[in-house]
């Protein structure tokens, strides 16, 4: 197993787990079940923190693929930049989920304003992290999947990554 293989294995975890955990959390909020909420926050934190190993294996993966035929450096860079944003948003989500779990344990009965704000923050940060993970995954996919690269290049405006289609080339 090389760095690229490990990165491919690990990067699927947050991309799949975080949206599922978010759905679980929102469902627990609607259902009003305290134990479900606590479990959902725990799962959400674990899913969010799973972005860190995916991010940390990115550099070793780059070393494996950067010199392969058809790999464009600007695509790797776009994926890396998106990955940094996704990782930061995921870490924020994980910390907020842990904080929410702590507040849930402290609360007794009806939620106060801090708990309500915590829940809103967890949902909002989760949505942003999920979106960032989706963008990161999409940008990573075009690095080696030529079957989706053409669609990505057609959708980009001149000078945009991934493919620098129509950009100035001196």
C-alpha cells in the first residue's frame, strides 16, 4: 500500500460519514430524543475528525501521483487548497459537536439559549463542512479520472482550475 492508496481509503470516510451524521443529528433534533441527540453528536464529532487523517495523507499521495502521465499540477493544487478548507471546517464541526455534547449533558429538561445556539452552530458548521468536503472530493476526482475531467473542464470558466481551459498561457 502506498500513500495514494491510503489517501483514497481514508478520504471516503468523512465524505460519506459527515453527511450521514448530520442527517442523524437533525433527525434527533426533530425527534426530541435526548439519547439520540447525544449519540448523533458523538458520531458527528468522530465523522468530522476523520477528515484529519484524510488531509494528512494528501502529501504522500501527491508524491506518488504528481509525475504520472496526465496528472496536472494545477488540479492537485486546487484539490489541496479545497482540502485545507474542508479540514478546517470539519475540525470546527468536530469541536462544536463535542461542545454540544458537553452542553447536552449539562442541560436538564428544556434547552436554554446556549444549547439552542450550540445546535444551530453544529448544523451550520456541518453543512459548510459537507459542502467543502464535496468540493474537495470533486476536485480530487478529476486528478486521475479522465472520464469526469472533461465535464469539469467544460464547467469551469477560462483561467479556472481544474484544467486552466482558456486561461493565458505564456
